[in-house]
C-alpha cells in the first residue's frame, strides 16, 4: 500500500489528478495527469506502435521482463507520449500499469507482491531512465530470476541514453523514435490549440 501511495502512480480511469490549464500546458507547464485525462495532447502515431509491440503482443503473458524505449531530442514530447501510452494501456486494454515516481519504484519486492496478488503482467513506465539506470538493471535481473513478468517502457533523450545508459543496452528489446510532429499530428494540434483559445500568434 505504501508503495502504491508514494512510489508509483497506479493508472486507472478515476485516478486523482490536478486539473490542467490548457494554455499553460501548451506553454510547456505539465502538472501531471490532468493533460491526459482532459485529452489535451495530440495523438502521436508512435504511441500506437508502442502499444502494439510492447503491450498487446500475443506472447506478452509468457515473455520475461523486457525494456522498451522512447528516444528523441529534448522537447519532442516523450514524457507526454509515455503518459498517453500508460493511460491507454490501462483504460482501453485493461492492463496493470504503474508509472514510476522515484527510484524506490524500481524495487522488486513490492512488484513481486503485486504480481502474486493479481497474476497479471505489470507494465511499468519510467521517464528519464538515465537517472535510474542502475536500479533498472537490478530490477530486470531480479524480475527474471524470480519470474515476475514486467514490461518496462522508458523514455530518455538520445544524448543521455548514449552517454549514460550503455549498461541497459543488453536488456533493450525495441526502441521507438519520438521526432517532430507529422502533418496529421500538426493538424490535430492546431485544432486543439484553437479549441482551447491557445493559438497565440498563430491566430
């Protein structure tokens, strides 16, 4: 219970979240999960790719713990995409999804207990993995030894990954590039900005 209250955010439809001012969000001030609950983000194609390959695989239940990564330059929306993936995996596909709040989230003991109680594979989302690289290696190794199936979906800047995360490379199952918005995503973003009176100079 302490783990769920302090170290991770358990993603479910009625989870508490601070309401997000749309215009502040579009200026880059993200207060948490309000932006996702309020559907302020433009849908990114890469989110669907991660859901299919990392979360909805037909072999998901039997696969050992694996690491999937969102990578891209600073400011390309990796954190929001990771939140959207977590939300849709939990709400649309009824997966057991946890979002790490700190390094203590990457302990095997509470995750092993949650798996024993639920029997469900755990989807653990970790933003800025370079900060937790040692803990992630230990978690993956421990979960494989104890047969606790965990799908870890992380995000990190390209340069931070290449500089600090070489010890995670052996565990990397697949990576997904988060780049600039494509034309369809730009159109959706403009609609959202107009809807929330946040076009600014674009008006």
